């Protein structure tokens, strides 16, 4: 078996979210506890669900896109299409105090009134039969979008629009589509859009913008002031907490207009009142918003009711887009997109992931019967319901764990407040990464058990089911992988080189590199686990360096031995053992000249008891030890007028002569060619003329000739010419 017992540990939110939680709350500190169950109320014949509402009879209403419809879902699940339009989508809807349903469409920017009396539901209404209470095309500003609808205490309807940003107020006869009535321009902004609205005690209307992320406070007479500026560009949701604290959700980087093109910021109708700008506590707000580590995603701000306290950023989510907020006595619920998560936040910044919707976009909350809320799922055409009581049997199905090789499975260690009575734990194992193919059955485990009761397997998975009051901090599975033999991947032998830390110091001979054929780079590697870390070597004719790449799938510590064998020999001789580095430089004089091979043996003995270790070996290609120098013989030099006529021979006992050169009177070395010009034989003849300098024509002259073999061994001879 591999070195020691290993542990598969999961204890953080990121660990748990690799698995499949159902009805669990995952705290930001990694604690698991019972969360909320989510079930499907209806699957719509539409690609998107953009909004929802409900009435006192238990009916739910959904606004859809592709196709654009309004659908009523009765308590028994029966679906009835109430309204259909040729527009792209029904963007929002709101149940009015008169019992009618008000429906906003996109992109025509119209609001229709649907009478929900039973007699009116004989067939679906459309643009030609439904009552029109607002048509942007008939207004002076002609906005292109209707983003939000809100009712005040007196039964007046407010519409937040975009392109340009105008809030319209619809009163009295206009709510019934009476001819000749017109909506009132209540407020205008120089932002591109007004995206969200919320009435607060006292009758003031809060409105969030898309552009520079402003929250306006608008008095009943239409006079508005800027209450807050977010660091993000778009205010997607507003909510008021039980202590009158304001929650503000914002998304999008300022200066980056994603999705919609630049739109006019004003125009059309004149504002009904002027705007003054007073940003609350700008210094404090900027200080809490100055965070460059969250370039995208969402931010949630808390503005205390006490104006003496500065607004602060409560939460930042890099991967989630906030679409909806709902305060509860136990914390603020946050509906998000991208991953379909519902979070619960506290005012101290702690949070829990309390539900996974199984949809990409959860866009808000709508009260539903039996202490639950509806969740419109924008991108999978569903209306979901989340129960606001603790899930009765929440569980977490872990991700599939790969031990990388067959393993013995020991005990599980579950850290739980309240002890083992607060949960049940089961495991299963297999030898393929798909649990549906040939795995064992689920096996329950209790902390009193000696092992998981599972056979040897490479893959494992567990299922943790929580009981009321459970709080789980950590799950650990102990396992012992089977021992795998080490492997030596490659060997390189480089005669004439030496690896030494001193090679990094100035003044040493020129450095060279040793490169594996598989590497494609120039590096000498001494790292125990990698072939990418370079190390300098330098040329040294008296040394030989061998390096090797090796690995062990268990991660065991390895030791190495190096042996040598002559080409005609049958016995391996130990050169060096107990090596931990992946290289060895040694004195070439240890081996007489001739062809050799090296064998490297790896063992994982340091990580295992005696008798349980494994070995692997690899043999190098044949290499030549050649330290003998060429012999320069028959060197003669004779005067031939103003020239020296030189003859000589160079001979090597093992390899061809590579090149030759001469120096006259200690001058610079000059390359010469052999007779026949090609230097490719162990013996070469030289016959050449050297021009004599005019100043030294009278002689004598000192001539040195040296010859190199292919292994850079050099031999020389001298002669004095008349």
C-alpha cells in the first residue's frame, strides 16, 4: 500500500457545492444545516418566466416569453392562458387593488388590464381585446421599456420605464382604459433607465437606476433627490427590512454597457418637479465600495434607517447576479442568476446558500400559500415554490472522489454539533467514475463502525442526510491506496559535462544544457517532481553527467541507484546508491575508455516498511567514454620562398578527427583542411602553405598544430621552421 493513510476531506462551502445539495443551507463558514426545499409548481410551454403574481384564491400568474403569454396556474395545477401577445415577452405583471391583473409587454411598452372574473376567461385575450391602460407610443417621451410596476396606498399605479427614464403615474379612469385619459409624468431622470421601485412608510417612492447606479427618493409631489450611489451601474432590486433598513442590490461595472446600446437619458415630457442631488455619506460609501477584487457579479448594500450611520456594502458575489430581495424575520432572502441560488443574509454580513433552484436565473420572490414563496425561473420556463420551513430530509450527495488507484476504505469522520444522532451517513464505491455502472450499493456507516464496510475501489461517494437541528462542519473519509511501482520516464547521459551548484558562480567554464528528447527545451532538471525546472551545467572533459525523470503515482519518496555496464560485459556494477536527486555527475576516469550503458533503479522504500516497497529501472542508450587525445605526428615545416610548406598527420584511436588548426609565432589559431578537404576519418593528412609576414621572413618561426576529435579531445605538436 502507498505511504500512510490518506484523507478525503470536505469542510468548506466550495467543497460542499461540488456535490448535489437538496434542502440544505451551506454557510459561508462551511457549516451545513437544514435549508429550504424547492419543488416545481408548473412547467410552462415557454422558454422564459419573467414575473409572477398570486391572488387570495391561491391562483398563481406567470408572465412568459417565447411565447409571450400570461398563464394562470390554479391550486390543482391546471394551467389557463389568459393573455397572449405578438410582443417578445410579457416583462412584468402586478395584481391591482381592484382585483385586475396589469400586464406590461416588451418591446411595445404597453400595459394591459386583465379582468380576472371567471366570465372573462372563456378565451385568451390579446392586444386587440385586452384593455390598454398605457401605451408608450402615445406619450411624449415614448420610452421603450417598462421595468417595474408599483401601487401606492391610494390605488395609483406607477410605471418605471427606460430609454428614456421616466416614472409614469396612472390614476382613476386611466386604470380602466377610459378614452381621453393620459398617464401623468411623475418623475424623470437623466439616467438611461429606471429599473426598480419601492414605496416606503410615509409615501415616498424609491427608484433605482441603470446607468450610474443611483437610488432616488421621490416625494409624493414628484420631487426627487439622490439617496445613494452604488459602485455598480444598475440597481436591480430594493427591499425594506424590519428595522426600516434599506437593502440595495446592484450589478454591472460602470462604464461597461452590457446588453443594451447607449440610450437617450431624457427628452420628451418635461419633469413635473426639479431634481436636487444629495448623496448620503459619500466618503463612507466610497470606502466600503472600493473593492477591485470583485470585477463582475453583484453587490448588496445596506443603508441604515438612522441617517447618522453610513451606508455599507453588505455582500459581494462574484458569480451571482442579484434579481430579487425578500426580508424575513430570519434574514434577507436573495434570489440570484447564473447559478440559480437563493441566499439568506444577515446584517452582519454572514450568509447561507439556502436553496438550489436547478435553474440558471431565479428572478424574484412572490408570496405563496402555506408559508412559501414562488420563484419565477427565467430561463427554463418553470414556476418553482420554495417552502420557508426547514426541509424535512435535507441531504448532500457528494461529488465522486477519485483516489487515483484502488484503495482500502477505512472509517469516516463526521464533525457534527449534536453528535451522530443528528445525521445519517452512507457510502458507495466503484472502479469507474460513473456510479450508475457497477458500483456497490449504499452502505450505512455509524461512528462506532470499524470501517465503511466497502470493498477495495478507486472511486467513492457519500450521502449525508441531516435531521432537525443538525450542524455539520466536516466529513473525512480515510483510505489507503494500493502501492504503485515508481516509474523512470527518461534517461539522458551527457559525457563531458558536470552539474554542480558552483556552476552558477562567475569565473567558471561556459555553461551547457542537458535536455530530454521529450522536453523540446533547454533545461537541466533537479526538481524531484518536475522536468521543467532548469539547472546550469558546464563543460568538463573529466566528468560525465546522467539525469533522469521519474515519478510515483502515490507521491511516495523515491531513492535511486546508478549502475554501469560495458558494452561487452554481462555484469552491472554499482556506481552510486541512496541518491535523492534526479541526476549524478561523476569522474570519467572511473570508467576506462569504451562504450557503456547506465542503469537507474528507483525504489519507494523510504515510504514503506521493509518488504513492502517496489522498484523500477531503466537502461540508457549506449554512450562512449573517450578521454584519449589525438596524436599529431610527422609535423614538418620547410621554407618555400615567402611561404612555409607544412605537412603533418593526426590520428585518433576511437573516433574521427573533427578539425585541426595552427598557430604561427604564437599568433591566432587558424583553421586548416585535411588532404581531401573532408575530415571524417580517424587518421587525416595535412599538407598546406602558410604565407610568411614580410617583417619576419628571415625566420626562424615557431609553429604549433593541434587536432580535435569528435569528442573535443585535443592533441598538439610543435616544430621550429627555418
